[in-house]
């Protein structure tokens, strides 16, 4: 029976093709991105300076030029404010209209959902230790996860803090949420949020209790550290997923010598997966929300026995 761990606060990539046509994203220079705003700022200061120069002169046409200069300054300031406030919304509407025209109707809502992401996890590091439990045929799967989550909008957002994992009802060996901490840039670490957890009944899980909201300013990043463990059978798999796009994922996996274990990723671009030695997997590609990182394990003896039986059948 598979294990499933989830983190609700937090994976965005665009599909590589739309109806056979490759999507090409052109990286703009600073000037190309902000030239309209720069022009409006210069026009504002130019209008102010003209207005000041013409203010002390009373003969025609200086009073008229003063009023025109003031009008230029005010209109450029208003245009700058409108540009700031409406630019993102306008770009979003244009993108939705263009992509909506290309895609089947069934996919448009999903694309809007992806386009609406307010945060990304820039780096996910996951260390997993698989250990034998003495005097039993069970394994303890220990997870230690660090995530760097960033607000990618131009506004303050609320970042939900949530963690849940399943209870597999191995008597005397329950699942545990050990710790959950967060720390903003240049801030102090939070207290251990795992001190307050609640237990499900119908769906057999444990999770953090609802806690105080965490607000992130535009461009602000928070580091989240999680530690939990589950008790599993000798053969099985567990997975971790999130509701935040993850740009880069690294898994360090350690298992006993008699257990074969590996990490797998749901990414559409697994050719960017790098095997960094016997214990490390690194994916330099995006994981979308609900695309998971799986840890698969089984006894080496069982694998060898299975391989021998397959050869006989062949």
C-alpha cells in the first residue's frame, strides 16, 4: 500500500508544445521590459521642471506653457500609476485570450490555474533514510525536507502552512510528524509547528492543526524545514507532493545494504534528471502541483528471485 505525504502550501511550467507547435519564450532586456515606465518618469520630471521655469514669467506665452507643462506632469504621473496597476492584468488577459484560442475548451481552465500561481519553490532538497525496525519485518522511512518558497507577484500574499501524512496502523510503530519550522530571509526561525497536530478518523492521517497565516511580501522568500516518518512494509513506495511549482529538486536516499531503493519524478522532462552518485538524484526541471517525488524500495533478494523467475519464463 503506497505512502503519500503532501504539503499543501506549495510546483509551474508551460507545456513544451501546443498542437505540435513549439512554444518559444523570448527573454527581454531591462530596457524592453521597462521603457514605457522610464519614459513616463522622465516626462513627469520634465513637465515639473518646465512648470517651475515658466512660473515666474507673466508675459505671453509663458503662463500658457506653464499650464501645459503642469498638464504633462500630471498626465504622465497618472499614466505611470495606471501602467503599474494594469500592466500585469492586461498581460494576463491577453495571454489567456491567445492561449484559449489555441487550446481545446477542456484545457483552458487548467491553464488559467497554472497561470495564476503566486509562488514557486526555487529549491527542494529531500533526504530519506530507510532503516530496519528490530525484531520485525518492517521499515522506518524517515523524511527530512527543506524548501525555499518565493512570492513571485508584485503584491503581498498569504502562504498556507500545511503538512499531512498517512497512518499505516502498524501496531507500536505509528507515523509521526516530528518537526515543521519556517524562517523568512534575515528573520528568526519559527517555533516547532508540529507541536500541534490532529488525527483523522475516516481517512486515517495525521496533519498540522490550522495555524496562523504567513504573509510574504513581493519577492520575499521563506525557507521551510520538515521532518516526518512512516512505518512501511519491506516492499513499497511513498511519495511527496505539493501545491506549489518546484523548479529544482534534489533527493538524497540512504537504505540498508539488503534493500534496493531509488527516487522517481513525475516531471515531463526527466531527461534533465542527473544521477549524482549512488545516493543522489537531481532534477533540473519543473514539477507542477500534484506531480510527485516517489521513493521506491524492495529487498534485493526478492528482486533477484523475481529476475530468475522471469528468465525461466522467457
